[in-house]
């Protein structure tokens, strides 16, 4: 989900009523605290950072690492200016310069700035920092200041943005719609999930540098010597580079950036050899490795990824993080939950458990369909991933087919086909021909023993998109 910065002065207004006016659409059926401390905690769990003072907000937006945490900003106009708050030297110097523009007397200047505080933050964001103005919403009940705000925008040669109130019913509906639509925008859900995921793993690498990386298990050195060690700085740089591909400003053609992102994501897998990895974790690590190895080769040599959606990109990012880094297998991380929310038709937990228990995955349908598609392939293979790779190399898989094929690799990578029986015909013209080949699938449990595990949650979210039944 997207994350918001809300800069608000509650004043004498009820805290819970104000919060409901703005975020009621995402806080439905929740008990909203009537105090600022409790509200701040509640909102943080919903991806909303609350700042109650001009100086506090100014310090936040002037810190690039902090600003990277949010996607949208909602500003009040009138904000208290507390010059006693601790700030960096740079922000403190800027604040003193700003106050002098309003009045030589600091106390008088603070009172004047309070009336225009939201405007000053807006100017700082769009003029100095380059934050997209379409990502900022003014929401204030200080109608008495609108004339001075309008004058200030005019003098600055800026277009006055819409200023909504937290009292009028039509404005409240508009604000809540604005919040809901932006919170659920697929591009920003994807971008925020990637940022949070990369930052989470970066923090993990710094805390547990020796234990967090498992990608080196895939990497072979010369003469079949033990896998080489992948350094922490290498992985930190890799994760940093991924965060710079999808911009805050929505691109006109996001698919172009999705293609670039997937190519960058899979770049390191050029040197990987998934067969080096044993079938630990019930084959999960090796299965994920084969997905990323093939995606890397296809991204470099084929034009399959021209029309990727947020779902495919999220899927590959999740697979990559789980393959390269050691994350707890029995739980789903917060950034993983956010990215899985992009899949709008997940099975319920009970539905997924039932399918796995009774082995109703219908893997035979998707397997035989691919086998038939490659019936003329001289290099016949048994594994689903191998068959798919052969078809891709022969340009037999279209851009429209690659989406569900990626998801199917997950299911078949964990529940591999095995030749169960081969019946041969009598010798004809000096040859013995196969009359029939029977395959069986050893169905994986897909984490069903731990319903909160990443594997199980991934399975139930992508099941409908996988089109296992054709």
C-alpha cells in the first residue's frame, strides 16, 4: 500500500473526528483513539505518518531518507511553529532565515508563519525538493486564511491548488476518495513494496552480514571448487540500485520501466547455477533459483517482458528476495503482504488448504498443454521449466502467455513431473517407438503446515492468475 505524510494541527477539534474525516475510508470498523499519541500509532500501522508541528514536518521533508518513506502528503494550512524542537543545524538555520522574512521579532514571526505554514511546506516540497505537486492535498478548516494563501500563491506565480475542508460532506467524500484511490494505486503499491523490501533486507544485511545471504549457494567457481562468497557490499549496492528504477512521479509508460526493473532484478543470476542447490526446504530454494535463472536469460535474449503488469513484477521480486536472502520461512514479511495485495482474486485460506489436501491442483492439465505445444521439439525434457525454456528459445511462447507461465513455474518447480511408466510398441523398421508415457506429480505441500508462511500465502494469492486448468 502507498504511504502518506499527514501534517495536521488538531487545535480544539476532536482528534478522532478529524482523523475520520480524512482517513475514514481506510479506518472503517476500527476504534479511532481520541488522543494524538494513540492516533499516531494507529495510523502508522496503516502507512500514515502523522506530524503535528511545522518544524517537525520541515525536518522530515528535508531529510531525503525520511521523505523516501512516503508517497503522498496531506497538508493543513495553519500549523504551530515550535522553535524549541531539536533540528539539524541546517534545518535550524533555514528556519531562522524563513522567520526573518516574516518579521524581525521571532515571536511575531512565528505567529505570522503559523497562518501560512502549510503553504511554506508546499513551496519547499515542489520548488526546492521537486516533490510532485499532484501528490499533495491541502485539507484545512482554516477558511479565514484562504485569501492570504491565495495572495501568497499569486505572488509566487504558483497555481492555487484545491483546498478541501474537513467539515463539508462533499469535501470529506472527496478527501476519502483521494486517499483510497492513491493508497490502492497498483503502480505505487508495487513501488512502495519494492522500496520497503529492499530497505528491510539492507537492514538485515547490516545486522546479520554472515547469515543473511544465501545467493552464494547458487554460484560455482572454477574447477567445481566451493561456491564463492557474495559480499555484503555487493548485495547492498544491488538492493540500492533496484530502489532507483521506479520513480515517484508516475511514468507515462510504466511497462518500459517494469522491463528494465526485471532485467536489473535478474542480472545477478547470470552466474547462478540452480542445480548446485540441494532440495533443502523441500526444494523451494532450487525452484526459485530456476525461475530467476530463466527470467534472466529471457530478459536478455528475448522480448517477452514488454507488457508486464504490477502482478508479474511483484511476483518476481518476491521470488528473488526469497532466493537470494535468508528470510524466515514460516512467516510473511510486511512488504510481502503489501505486494501480495496486488493479486485481487486470492483463494481463501480454507480453499487453498482443501486444494492441496485433496491434490486438486490440476498440474497435469498445464503440464500436458505445454508438452503438446513442444511436441516437435527434438530436445525433449521432463521438467516443466525445461520444456518452457525450450519453447521460449524457439519463440513459441508469446508475450501474452508469459504471465501465467511465470506463475506456473512456481507450482511445477515444487511439484515436479516424473516419468512413471513407458510403454513401447513392437519394433518397426528397425526402431522401437514409444506408445505411451505416463507422468506423476509428487505434490508439494506449499507451506500448508504453516498457513502464515510466505510459501502458502504466495500460493493462495497467485493461484487464480496461474491458470493451471487452462
